[in-house]
């Protein structure tokens, strides 16, 4: 962690003084103590994963608001974080702890409960989706400083340095032999929770955590979860992961979710097919175009855009949609499109 802190100081100049022993003790004993919950899988001792948080505060008790815009998100002081978390915990969120902010009512925090203790999540005021995005503080700071260095090296405009541009390690987009076995245990745990609880919001939340921790090799389990749920937000989340992985093997499932899923699944699915591309994706989009009434004509324009993204040439004349697979092939018309 010390090497990351040194790199942080190379790119930013405003830091509060180090936290004193009393402040560190308060953070350890009152704030980062894991909270017992119904689904606690581990013990209630201070997890070693929090050592990196302590290391940050021993170096600096947060970063103040300053003219320096080199960081898209800053560590709050122990006192500032305590104030925000007191408000959050009053709403029942006592299994997470906010530590970072972008100064625009967006935060990042750390989980206090097993089995995702130490994981980092986004708390976006426009989209309440608190699923883990990093396994620990080091993964988060590695991504943060990579973003800062990238911005610095190519001298982009300051507004490109946005916290939403962080490259997250969750959901999993590549095989990770060192993490996959444990991540699969976590994914199955939350999948089971999602399918055995009556609370719609909690079921959605648990399903999204399951999807984020699902290894690439457990694709079929992810597909089954997306197919069996009626929640269009879970369907959308699964499709977006398939798209990010550029996984051609999920195209049949994406087609099924477009046809049978909710609004968000249709939107995400059609976009995903355009991004994944290839002949299989083209075939699905063309089937949808020829049978657009099966999903609704409101999706016609998006289908056209995704077809074009896959390399198929299209044109619309009045109410007739035409396409051709190659520049030297004949146009195929779809009337009443």
C-alpha cells in the first residue's frame, strides 16, 4: 500500500495531516468494526483488509477540497466520513461505510460484512446500485492512479478525469485463476439468497452481486439466473456483463431476453448484439427486424443502428426498411417496418 500512497502524493499536493492515535482508534473500534448480520459468514474481528484503510489515514487524515483537480475522488477525513455515515446508518445501511467522495453527492465506500468484507462499492446519487466494484482498497487505488496517470500523460481536459471512468475489477471480465474459486463461492451464496427472499429490492441486489462475482467459466449459471428472474434490471445487468466480455456464446440467451424480458433487457440486449457483432449477432438482429412485432415497433430504429454497427448496410424509404449484407449484394426489403 505504501507504494500506492507514494504515487498518490506524486500526483496530488493537498493532504490533511496524518490521523493521530485517538482518531485511528476511533476508526478501528467504532467505525470499521464489522456488523453482525443475518447472513454473516465470517467472524466479527477487524478484518486485515482494513489495514490498507488504516495505512491511508496514518499518512493523511483525508484530502481537503482544494483547487487541485488531479483526483476525481478524494478520501474524506475520519470526522467528515463519520458525519456522512451517521446519516446513512440511520437509514439502516450499517453494513457499509462511506470513505470517499467526488464532492458532488457521489461516494465510494467499503463493505463491513462477510463474505464481501473489504470490497469497494459506488454510491451514485443518480443510480442506487451498491454492488461491489473492487475486491479491496488496493485494487481501487491501482485503478484510480492508473486513471490519474493516463489523464496526466496524454494531457486530456480535466473534465475527462471522472470517477465513473474508473476501470473496475468487478464484474469479472477475464479468467482469474487466483480468485475464481473463491469468487464462485461468493456468487453462488448471493444467487441462493436472491432466489430465496421475498423482498424485491434485496433479491435484485443479491442477484447483481452474484453476477459481479461470477467467473467467466460459470457463464451458464449466469445465463440461468438472468433467464429465471422477472427483474429487468437483473436481466440488463447480466446482458451488460456479456457485452463487456464480448461473449458470443451468450448470444442465444441475449436473444431470449430481448424477446421475453423487460424493457431494460430489450434495450441492453439490442445494444449488446451491435457491440458483440459477428454473423450470429447479425442473424439475431435480422430475425428481430423481420419479426419486429414480436417485441414492438418502438425498437425498430435501435435494431437498425445495431445492424449498422455490425457492418450491415441499411436504408429506410418511407415505411420500407432495406438491408444488404455486402456492398455488391442485392437489397432485401422488409415492408411495414
